[in-house]
C-alpha cells in the first residue's frame, strides 16, 4: 500500500473481503489482528509496543488464547515480533496489501488483474500509457503518440510476461538503448549519461520495485459503450 495517510475504509474492506477468506482467519485471530491494526497502522504507527495482558484486556480474550493467536498471525505473515521490551513486546503489523497473494485485484469480468495481457489489447495498452501520465518510465521525457512505445521491464527472451507488472510506457530512444538489458541497468546508464540526476535515479529505482511488487496498478476503462441510447417511441394518437 502507498505510503502516507491510509484509508480506513479500504483497509477494513481488504480485511473482510480478502484477508479473512484467503487466510481462513478464525474469529479470535481476526479480533486480535483488527485490534493491532487499530492501535498501530490506523494510528499512523507501523510498529508498537504492547503487553499481551493489555491485548487480552482490549479484546476480552484470555491471556493463553492471545499468546497462541499471536503465533498463528506470525506464521501467516501478518505481524512480526521484533524484540521484547519492558513489560511487553515490540511488533510490526502488516496490512492485507503488504502480504503477498492476499489481495487479488479483479477486473469487472471476474478475472485476476495479474492474468491479463497488457501488451496486445489496445484498451489495456492505453491503461499503461495513462498510468505513466504521458512520460517515459525510464528518462521521464514527455511522450507523444508518435514516439511512445511499450517496453518489457524483463525482456521476453528472459522470461518476461505481458503483465502490468512487467510492461511500461517509454520513448523510442530508451526502448532502443535498453535492448535485452535489465531496466535497472538502463536507468544507471541514463544516470551516467547525465539524463537522470541522483534523486531521479533513486526515485526511478524505487518505482521499478513498486512496479514489480504490483503496487502500480493501471486503471482499466470499459471497452464497450458506457450507456445505451434511448429510442424515442412515437406518440400514440
């Protein structure tokens, strides 16, 4: 999930619609996890110090049951115990979208977003161009309809797919310069040539990581008509 202010409604939707069904959380595990999310992430803290007895009182669950539930939540990758602190534990709590495979985005026809081919279908190609906001993913140059192309971050010859995680919009010079190199190698080459400064290089490398982790999702617009025309009926005499 993006850094910054969280949307509590979206977090709760992800918990109820994705996390609980996909991980088969029991009512006890769900109650403890939600309590920890409220005390940490929704309070703008990624990590918190809390005693098991405090957690037991806050959820009205016994001490021994809370201890077992924390172990189950750790095994599922929902939290990480960092180290014990005075009269408690210091832990890091993860949101549903930070747990690999927990939140599966679906398009209106029900298919997972990761299963779609974003290279061949025109309206999906357009979604990639919109995601990049009219700029080259690599050098940040403004793109035009005559100079923009799609590029595979991991080349097809190296096993790259047509997933939105692997397809970006770029300019023709970057597409030609990249050839069969990795995207990171091209970015460092642009830096050496003075086409990116140090801040831009760091930002582009971070964007590349976000892309491959599935955090830069394109927005698909419906390919069909948005409405049906009304046919005027003749008035009855």
